[in-house]
C-alpha cells in the first residue's frame, strides 16, 4: 500500500506523454518502472507489453498489470485511473477548445508541429523496446526479417507475430 502514491505520480505523468498513442510513453515507462522504482525487470516489462499488444482493447491496458504486480488490486485500480483519467480530461478540454478555435491562424501550425513530436516519441519507443527484445543474432534476424516483410507486403502483422513466436520456440528453446 505504501507504493500507491508513487503509482499515482508515475502513471499520471506517463498519461500526459501519450501524444501519438500509448507507445510514445514506453521509454519513460521503462525508465520509471524498471530503472527508478525497480517494480519490474526489463524482460518482465517487455513481456507485459507484448501481452497488452495481443489482448483485445487498448494496448496500454497493460499498465494495470504493473499496478497489480506492485500493489495488488488497489494498485491496479489506482493505475487504471491515474493513467487514463488525465489524458481523457485533457482530450475533452482541448477538443472543446479546438472546435471553438476553428479559424485561429495558429491552429494549423500546432497540428503540423505535433506530428513530428509523435513520430519522435514512437521512434524512441521502438528503439527502447528493441534494446530489450533483440538479445542476439537470432532475435536480430527475426526483427530484421519482420521489418522487411512489413515494408514490402501488406501481410497482417498478427501473422508475423505468430511467425516470430514460432521461430523463437523452435530456435531459442530454453
């Protein structure tokens, strides 16, 4: 229970970094939950993130698992509220204001400026995740092959995830 205030602080802050989607907050999520608070190891975080990607619904629901891991059911509830409420309120307020400012001359500049920010945050997420997931030649090969297939085809990414898991099971059996 003594971790509840820290969970609220961490996940309320992370909520505000999700410009461009939940993945944008992943590098800071890793830093705070693994490096600062040591609630999880990096492989555990990547595992929870992977499960969140496969589960139906918003992929960032995986943060609830971190709250549960740290402080049981109260931690899960607190993290759910702390992570989703600030962004929901901010989106509601900005959405209403944005509609009123439809003819404002700075509006288009702000929209154009946020696109590179979102891309940068997503790229930072990909690089952070790759550092933990690519652990040798086999995993590097799986990552490169998957990336090339994604660039050159319209195959469903879920099939690539299953294929990567299958290759991992066959080759990396531990």
